[in-house]
C-alpha cells in the first residue's frame, strides 16, 4: 500500500484505515515495552525483596565498621588458627546484629581454606525451647544422624562431646572448626541448668575442639542471667551495636537499599531505575518522609518496611518509583491499626463505643460493665423520636462481645465461670482522639450518632 504525499505530514488527515494501522502498531509497541518492563520488574522485586526480608549481605555496613573488624578477626582465629572464642553481640531489635554476622561469615567463607573446612550451626531461642531439641538440631545441621544412630548417652555433655569428637580428623589441630550462632541468646539462659550454654563455653575454654560461640541478644543485662559456672567459662567479650549514624548516612542507606547492582541484566532499565532513586534521595518531600521516619526509629527494619510498601506500588504500567509512592507508604506505616478496625464496625457497635467514651469521661477512666454501657445507649435511643437504633438487649450484648473479640475492649480481671457476662468489668482500649478520628473517616456515619459523640455531657 502506498500512502499519498499529502497524508505523510499530518497523520490526522490520513484515511481511517491508515490511522487504524498506526494505532495497532503503537499499541503493539506499547504492549511489547510493557512486557519487557514486566520481566525487569519481576527481577527487581525479587532482588529488592530478598534484600529487605532476608538481610542478604550485599551493601556497605554503616556505623559498625569497628565492630565488624573485631568480629571478623575472632572468626578468623577460630577458622584458620583453631583458636576457640565466645562473644555476645548486643543491640536493640533492628540495629543490624544479623546483618553484621552475615557480612562477617560471607567474607570468611570467601577464604578458600576456610570454606572447605568450617561448619556453621544456627540455633534460635524461639525454636529450640529446650536443650534436647537444641541437641537434635545440632546433630541435624552437622549431618551426624547416621553416626549417632541408636546410641544411648548418659548425659547431655556426653552426647555433645561425642558429636564434636565425630568431627575430628585425627589430632586436635586438624579438627573441623564449628561456628555456633545463637539467636535470641537470652532465651537459652532460661533452659534448665543452662546445660547447653555450659557445655558450649566449657568446650570453648578447654580447647578440645576449635569452636566459636556467637550469641545475639537485645538484653543489656544478659550476663546477669547466666549462672556462676556458665559466666566463669564465658570470655566476657561483648560487641555493642547502637545505630550511631546520622540522617545524611540514613539517606545514603535509603539510596543504597533501592539501587540495583551493576550485574543486573537489563542495563538500560537499571540505569533509569538508579537515576530515579538518585532523584528521590534529593527530592524535598521524600527527605521529609525519611526525616520523620528517622526521628521515630533509626532501625533499618522499619526503613525496609517503608521501602517494601513503596515497592508494592510499582507495576508494568507504573514501572518507576515516585515520591507519591513513598508518601503513601509512609502513611500506611504510621496508620493506626485500632482506628482502622473501627471503620469496619456496624452502627450499633459504633454507638456502644461512643457510650463507653461518655462513661470514661464521666467516671474518669474507671472500668465499666455491659449493663452500664446498655443504659447509656438507651438514654441516646430515648432522646431520639424515631427508633432506628432500638435493638433488643441480646443483640446489643452480641455486639458488645464482638468488640471484645476485636480487642477494642478487654476484661479488667480474669473471668470466672460463675460470673454474669453483663456485670463483668471492662476497659476501653481506644482513646478519645482515636474514636473521633475514626468517626470522621467512617463511611455514611449517621449525623445524630456523630453529634452524640461530639456532644457535651450536660444533658446526661
């Protein structure tokens, strides 16, 4: 098909069928671009989610370089020179304890003589709730199930010594070094007689087998929890992490966490993405969001949550992150969960919460029971000419119990079997500000209910 010259300049003058061809060609090109973006975005989301959720050691450590060098040196002494060590890494949740140990182990395992020889055992105080379970987990991670077989041991120490003995190749110098990482270390101190900790520290001190015991905890008083015999065998080395970086470094961390690595397959898209991230880090509104987040909490876990929520808004039709995405994510992070629950309540349940609010105002936060709330609600119903809110008492009681299930109210004391539900003392878990904010956003809230909530107490 040959197009006449007068149609070449302005496509709007072309016949309808030519415009149709152009439209189809453009839509094909657009769908092809979307497909390419879609594949790149899937890879981006996989890389960034792994980074945010699994503490993968990919980036620089901020503010903990001294602690990192200290930990790496201890691990090298165990892995290369066969020297036993024990150390506690202490810091608040989200301060980077796991990231620090992951970075150190990654660098350690890059040494050829170490990677073939060193064994790692991960234990968690939340999972290994007693020494028997911990011993089974150690056996599993050291792949010694077949060696243990059906053997019966007289004590924990005998069983543990047998496991470590099985790792020896001959003399002590050629034994396999083992690195024990004990997450939630303080929970192991609550085990009966602290047998696991005693045996670990005892072996580390007696230099039978080269082992490194690394405990991760957020309790500053951790040494006070240890028994005297355990404490005497511990090296008393502690590494403290306190998030000492300032806001400029926080922005740098934000930029680094979102940036794509140089080895990303789609170089063109990666460059565009990284330029967008650079622009975001310089954007005034984004910096305000980050400053607010930084002032509330310095920990990187909350930053990862913010970035994860912003990343969820990136799609094939919206392939690059914007300042609006981060602002929306910040709003979601700071959202009041209890106030959100109120948005989904029925009008009757809202009325009961308002009645509780008035009771709190009258009796100055004293506990109340269902009968008091019901009487307060009845006063409101009687003041109205119509009977829209006139529910039967069992229905109101059911709504009251639903509020308890949602944990918007809670019993002041434990319920006894014989006590009547109507007279059980309760406490409201919402304050006046939360109730009023929730009512402002409540869809189709009746005017008289809203007026009742804001009314003074003079009519009561």
